[in-house]
C-alpha cells in the first residue's frame, strides 16, 4: 500500500489519521479492500451500511434502473453530487474509504470538496447563526437535520446532500450565502482520475465526495469507519477543527 497526503507527502499508515485531522484527505494506491481493513484494525472500526448489511463494505457499481429506490444514484451511470455519506443519521461515520476496482471507459472521475475552505470565510458569530438557520430537510418535510453542527469545543460537522432524498433549506440570507458558496465550490472542484487499486480516505464530517457521470463499467468499494475510542485521534468522530484564514463581512462571500 502506498499512501500520500493531500499535499503529496508520502505517509506511513500511522500518519493517516493525523493527516485527516489536518487536511481531510489522503490518497491510496497499490492496495485493496482486505489490506485497508487489516492495516487499520485496532484504530478504525468498519461500520455496516443499509446498502450492504451483511458486509462492512459496499460494492458501488451500476445496477438495473427498474425500481431503484431514492438515494441510490451511486448505483447508476449518472453523476453523483458531492455529499456527506450517511448524512441523515445521528452520528455519520467519521472516515470514508473508496477504492477503485475497475475504472470507467469514459468519465466517472472522483470529486472531493473540502468544506473547511468555505467555512474559513465566516466570522465565528456569523457561522453560529448559519448553523441555526440552515437545515437538511427530506422531500416530504418529515424530518430535518442541521447542515452545520458546532459543539461547545468548536468541533464542526457538515452534513450535506441535495438529491431525491433531502435538500438544503436556508432560512436566512446569510445561510443562503453559504449554500450558494458551497454549490460554487462543487462546480469548480477538480476531477480526480482513479485507476484500479487507487482510492482515497476522507474525513466524512468535512469533505464531500461524489463523481462525474460515466459510460461502461465502473466498480469500486466503499468502507465507512469510526475511529476507535482509545485512539489518540478519536476526536475525528466529533468533527473537525479549523483556523479561519480570514473572514468576510457578514453575509458576503
């Protein structure tokens, strides 16, 4: 297994969680599902997902369109809007790993959007008001979740999706400006071409993931993890901390 940080620095496996705390993303190559699970055993615990209740991983690839339930865009050839995995549950898993098994003939490039770069632009008081005015709401308006959650220690969790399951609901001009900024970040995020045996690990509370549409066969493995409570980096389960590089006047982007 080869691991590099977001900034391109080679890492050992013990450098992955510190790098996720600092930068939110690491890239993997020359590896597979079993090696990832084994290498991080004792540090990361894999979580089950409703799409694959019998295994701690999910194979992501095109499935027949007939009768496809809402929220399964990942199992089509269509583009997958960058989102937080398990965004509608109380405590989304902290770490997501994706490994490419077979790349598409055309398209299917990965999209990774770091929300911290957007939140840096706001003053703390404005960000707290946004957290109170910005919600993820299901299409039937039966439930809602905060899109930006900030605990008393300053750990922040982002939950975002905009699809047939749920959409963002902004209740103030300031919170609407954040959603507009996030959509702008999504539109201009660079596409990442992954080959077989390549992939990434992201802090799922901070970095959104998606992909472009594709033709042909594209298959990958998704594994969701929680950080073990006795790890020095278990705070990843609470969210991410960041220093603001600057701030804009209230309501401006």
